[in-house]
C-alpha cells in the first residue's frame, strides 16, 4: 500500500507542474520501495511498468548500486548515465527518469558527479534516489533533493504497539504517524509527551486568527538547549498539516475539531508542509541551524493568506 502523504505530494507536484528534479527516498534496511518507485515513474512520465527489472523504455534507467560491478556505482558508469540524460529531447517520450537505488553505496567520485548533475539538471530529467543510510550522503546532495521518509513499520502495527505500552488510542494513532520505530519513542518517553502535541495543536489553531502566535512559539525554541523540542514540534506540525489532504475517515475522531478548522481557513497547507520538510531535511547537514529556524518561521508566516 502506498503511503498516503507521498501520493498526495506527488499528485500535487504533477497537478501544479512543480515537479522536483531530484527525489530522495529515505527508508530502512529491508523496506522494498519498488511499488513507490513504479508509482512515481507512472505519475511523472505516464509509463506503467510491471516491475523495475522488466523495463524496455530507453528513457527510464534503473541502477542498483550494490549490483553494479559488485561494489557500488563507479564514476564511469554514473557518468555514462548522466551523459545520456542530455539527449532527452530526441526521445519519443522526452521525460527521462533516472533511478539510483542504494545511492549511499556509490563511490565518492560518483556522488560528486551526481551532485554536479543535479545542480545543473536537464529540465526533462527527474532523479529518484533511495538510501537506508542518509548520513553517508553528501550534505549538498541532501540539500538539493526533496527528501521523503518511508516508514519501516506499518502505521497500524505501530499504533497497536503504542496502545500495548499504555498510550491512549488517539495518542497511539498520532505517534504511529510521526515515529518509524517504537524504540525511538520508548528511549525518551518522558520527553515525547502528548501534552506537547496538544499545546502545538492549540497554538496552530489560534494562529489562524493571529499568525504571529505560531512564529513566537517556534522562535521561543530557537536556543540550543531547546532545539530537540523544536525538531519534535516541526515533525509533529508537518503531520498535522498533512491532515488537510488525508481521507477524513483515516483521522482519529479525537482531532475532528481541528480538522474542521483546517477546512475553513485560508492557509497554504502544501507550502507549509514543504517548508517543514525542507527544515527537517537540513538538520543532518552542516548548515547554521539558527538561521534555518528563522527561515522556517518566515516561510510558514507566508502561508497565511
């Protein structure tokens, strides 16, 4: 089953004509991303493949780093693929999709070649990268990619696990959508309290009457000792924002009052979601986190209409 948030992001990108030139699917060891990649290929190019292994289209290239020469993608191999991307205008279907699975296993020289290509991309080329070790990638590649997190565990399974350790049903539902592994929460259970979520929800709701309320709330955590609180708040806010395009039946009834408010207000939920995602993607890079927080607040303030 395709993640609902991912399909909505891709659908919005296609409908608005704002398709990113490089998508990075971040996941965990053992997660099969083929269904997601096939969906993205079809959405971007109209080409429907039965599998990534059975591909007869010249404008769809799939490379698996661990399978090329047995030790990662080499410079010559990746360069050959990149060079071919410049000839898309001569193809019958001139939209070219280049998929690199396990990109973290590519050589540093190959990754530098990738960076050069995505910095100056052909307008008709879309890269889909996958990784299970995002920390091994160049920060510049991550900053130039639209990063989409793919959970390891099914949300329903996670929800049951959270309930089993004492969370209320609505709390379990919420946390199962922002954590990919129950151990991430258990290790710091006293920190990840639902009281913080409730406070964030109230702040976000009130901000539709006074946008500065959200800005002040996030700005108050722009101190080194509060950054972990901020990261949690932005991650939770990103999920809350996504309710606007989720099926109402898939949202826990405990949050129905907030959903009703979201449906009435003039707020650019898509841009707000993208702003949160961009900020969260920057955390693992060497950028100035204080400036990134300020930029996030500015971007969110621009979403109020």
